[in-house]
């Protein structure tokens, strides 16, 4: 019995994303995505690794779902591969949809509720060739894609997220260039950010049909200045504005924060937003997903590159708005990504969102940690990852006690997988994957997390 119980019906899940786990990149008509192109471009991914095979989930999905069920998870967040469903970004590939029908049927068979993300960064390459997210038409292509996927799956999938982390897709993909498509233009990045939100706004009403619920999954950080000097306070305002408030205000209020709009003016942001766009974007979600990993501690530093480790090749060009901001460690323990372990930051974000954007049901749609894992005697003792998750779940429990309407938690990630610019060098999984043999080994954290799910709470 749990001494720190969670609300009845709490969703206990794990999360993955299509390009990071599926492999089978040309099977059954799948077209290329910008991540296929980017990963195959020399110098973009550590050791030249890519998602061609990944962890072979396209072939092994039934085994993976059975493992989720045997561990005790009751929810699973995954993403649909746009180029598998619409090769070239148009039409309908029935064989691609059939994979997700098979996957969802396995989940329902195991009593696991599916939560589908439509966009987790794998834009069809042909749409990038036509301009990508800086091109307004891409938002309309996304709405069509959402309609196709929803028609095929909404009889069985009732929880939909439009976009995973629009900040990353825009500012890492088009600003710093550390993510696909690897462009480095602040003007393109701010255009992409708006059009990703517009895509959400166009798709959200369509996704509510057939008694479905729709959300989005921005990545949010607690943000703290290193001192209360005016310069450091302004650095924190700028990062909090661009990382958090820009997306929260648009999604939940249908407005952009004036200070951030001013910060983005040098990049032509005012020309991107057309009349009516923000009314389309705002107030459409039935729930908000929050991806939380750590806190940003920032200082004003005219010489700073304005980058935090988002790839081993973190480029010197900062994302728009982060110029002359240094991201520093405040002395907390760090994960294998170099990210500080700060569960207090999760409590801070949850209570802030609940207070400033009231009455929106919340999910933690990603939270987890990379640590170096070692197989010994057929198991993996990952106590650090277990401790990280336990501390963040304790923060969730405290937030719920403080009145936060938190409905579920998804550990990132169910399986070790392709960690973007880091390739397979960073392991976030509850389940270890031997990349040579594809053998899955549940880590200690998986067994522990499954017990938490079955008991609906922490001991
Ligand atoms: O880096 C771990 C996970 C990724 O594997 C997920 O695909 C992505 O949704 C996600 N977001 C974040 C926080 C922002 C970030 C993304 C990628 C690289 C560095 C930071 C961490 N993660």
C-alpha cells in the first residue's frame, strides 16, 4: 500500500518518440524525415549514428508492449511518424497507419491507455524542401496530417498531443542548428516557433472530435538568476520568457508576452503573426503536457555563447534571445547529460503553471535522467535513475497536495534509444537495450516504477 498515494486514476506511463525507437525507416512506404537527412549528414550526430535501426521497435512493438504490461504501467506516450503516415507530407499511407493500429490494439489489450503525440520532430523531408516550419503552409499540412491520423485512430486513441517541444523544434532546428534540419537563422527560428503553434491551433479543434482530448507538450524549465543584479535578473527574464512564457501564454491565453515579442523584434517576429492567429492558437487544450528535466541558472555574460548542452556539437551560435546569457551550474549533482538534478524546480514549475494558468489539467509528459548503465549478472542496477525519478515523483506528490491538477506522469524513456545529437551514447531508458542484440533488460528503476504504478503511489 502506498503511504504517499496519488489520485485515483492517475496515469503511470513512460514515453518514447518515433524516430528514436522505431527503425525500419523504409518499411511499408515510410518516407524520409528531416532527422533521416540530418543524422546521415556527417558531423551532426556523435559517431555518425542514426535512427535507421534504432531499437527496432517497429518490428518488436508487441514484445515491448507486453513488457510495459508485465511491469505494471497503465499508460504509454508515443509519437506517430508523419512520413510513415504521409510520405512526402501528403496523402495517406495505409500501411503506415496500420502499424499504429497494431500498436494501439496491443496497448489496449494490455490495459494500457495510449497517448499519441503527432509531432516529435520528424517532419517529412519534402515539406522541409518546401520551406519547413518557417513556411506558414507547413502548419496547414500539419492540420491535414492530424485529420488523417485522427480519422484512423480516434476510435481507440482518446488522448492526443499536437507538438512535442515547439521550442526545441524551432530554436534547435532552425536557430542553433544542433537539431534537424540544422539551420542557423534566428529569423527562421522565430518564424518556425509561431508556425508550430499555429499548427497546434489549426489541428486542435479537429482532434477533439469523437470524444477525444487534446494537449501539447512544451519543455519548461525553472529559471533562476545567479544574483539579483539588474543584468542577471534581465537574463533570467529573457530565458524564462523565451523558454516558458512565450509558449504558455500562446497556448493557454492566446497571446504572446510583450517583453518577449520585443526581444524577438530584431528577428522580424512582428511580420510572422497574422490577424486571428493567436485566437486560433489559444485556449484549445483540454490538458497541458509538461516536459521537465532541470533548472536553468543564468547570468548576464556579454561573452557567453548562450548555449546549454543540447548536443555534443553545441554550436557557438546562440538561439534567438539567449545572446550574452551564460548557463551555469549551481553546484547540484548532474546527470550524464550534465543537467542539474533539481526536483524542487519541478514543484516550482507545477505550482506556477497551476497558479498563472488555472484550471488546466496537467501531465508530466516527460521526466527522466541519463546515467551510465552497466549490465551485471543479467540485470542493471540504476539506483541514480531510480533516485532521480523518486525525487521528482515526490515533488509531484507535494504539488498535488498543494492543489495542482496533475493527472499523470510519463517517465522518459521506456527504452534506451537514439538520443538525437548524442546518438546511442546517452541512456534514458527504464529498460536497457543491448544495441548489438536488441535484447531488452528491465533496469532496477523499471521494476521499482512498475510497483509504484501498481500501488498508485510512493512508499
Ligand atoms: O534528452 C532527453 C529527451 C529527448 O530524448 C526527447 O526526445 C525530448 O522530448 C526531450 N526534451 C528534453 C528537454 C529539452 C532538450 C531536448 C533535446 C536535447 C536537449 C534538451 C529532453 N528530452
